[in-house]
């Protein structure tokens, strides 16, 4: 079997690990700033992916991310940027603030496999005591009390250093004997699936995987696939100055309850590699490619509320991305091409959970190709 992979590296990585020959074509390099994967916060947590298969994919991914974290700690895997980042994956305390304790923990937090995350539901009093014992940073207590937050979720997820992990996967592909051809910047778009099938036949591939993300909206004429616009600011992690708790360890802070956050305007801070990502938005169907002035002001206020001294620390960059959301992710064999001589598998529509499900979804895609 030889597989043409269009648009994504992780499925290609899974294939070469199974000793399957691949050809990989990507319209844009994985590190191009327009790609959702490179700009994403990299936090493991199912988010706006409503498929019932999400938790299985997420825990398959969690297993691999935890192994990366352990490998880096033991020195068997190095950061690929010359050591400027601590790790490809790191484990960081994550806190989600709640206005009351009426919200049940998410399904993934009660799964039998979730023990590794050390998930807890805590009152605000207990959370701030826990931050002292574990030495992690929290927003000022008076800010959260004034906003009316009384409870929280605390867990310890992996965070992917997205650019480094992408390059780590690219190098694995480039060095593999099972990679027949790789072009990460074709600058070529496809109008439909038939064009990809034609290329697969031309290249001598008997299978293909379409993982073009939001591009599949046009390629597959998929009207259920929409972009969910996300906006964030990036602060330099090593030099970032803090108010109140400067010597504590970094933590993830998330607020989706009012007044500081909402479903469409979540307030969050994610330490990732060399940056601290502060956001954000989740706006389905919003196609504005640039950050709006009011969004800039809101996110800077989020940064201040989360403890960053915004008078002394300014964002080093900003990013706008479009999460490929679909009511149910499309991970399946395309029956319309059964008679073409090329097995076609689609893999897209994972919403805000790309770095949470990427390994599990890739494993299922490979299983479909082998079926």
C-alpha cells in the first residue's frame, strides 16, 4: 500500500510508523502563520468537538503526549529549536474558574483513564490553598472574588509546543525510508476530491487521506464545515513580568463563565514553549482575518486580569486562526470513490480539539485504510 496524504503530517507519521509508504503534499508549510496547528495553544482538553468519538481519540492522544513528556524529562527527546524550549510537551496545572458548582465535570474528567490528569473540583478557597502547596500562579484573589467565581476545576494536562512538535514530525517524515516524496509548500489547492484521486493515480498510490482542514469545505462541498475564528496575543514567556506572584510556576487559566468569559469570548492564558498565549474568541462563521481593535483591548485586559504586568510586558505577536468545526467530525471512507481504484479517507472537522485528538484520529484513519 502507498498512501497519498494531502494537508497533514500526523497521519503520515502514523503511517510510516506502521511501515506504510507515503507521499505527503501540503498546500502550505506546517509552520506558515495561517495554519491553525502552529498558532494554537496546544492544550490537551476536548473543546468544541461534539463527536461522540472525541474522548477515545483524546485519550489515545493523551497516552502519546504523556510519553513525550516523560521522554523529554529523561533526556531521550530534545527540543528541536536548539534547546530554547523546555520540551516538545510539558505538563502544566490548568484551572477553569466557575461561578458555582452546578456544572458537572466534563465527561472526559470522569473517564476511568483520566486519573493521570489528577482532576479535582475545588472551592476557590481550596484552589488558592492548593496553589500555595503546588507553587503555581493564579490571578489575584480579589479579582476572582469580585467576579463571583466560587468553584474551579484543577487538572494537569500536557501542552504541546506546537511549532516544535510540527517540526519534530516533519523531521521524522523526512528521515524515514517509507517517505517516497514530501512537498510541504505546493501552493496548489484542489477544487474537488476527484482531482486528488487523479493525483493519487498519477503517483501510483492506491489510497489517499484528505486532511485539508477548512479547505475541505470547498473540496468536499461540505456546507456543515465552518471556521470558528480564534484570536490570541503571544507574550514572551521567559521575560514576561507578573504582578503579585512573580516567582511561581506557570499555569493555564481558563474562564468561560461571565463576567470575564463566555462561550464566544473565552478568557484564557496558556503557557506554551517560548510564549504565553492569551485569548481569545470562538466565533463561528466570522471570517475577519485581522484582529479587531476591540478584541485587542479585551485580550490585553484578560492578560492583566490573569496577572501579567501589561505596562511592562507587551505582546510580541498576534494570531488569528480558524478552527475547522463540524457538528460531527468527518473521519470515514468516502463510498463515492469505491470503484475508482483508490481508497479515499477523509479526516477533518475537529473544531478546537486538534492537538487533543490528533494521534487518536490518525490511528483511526490508518485503521480505515487497512480495513
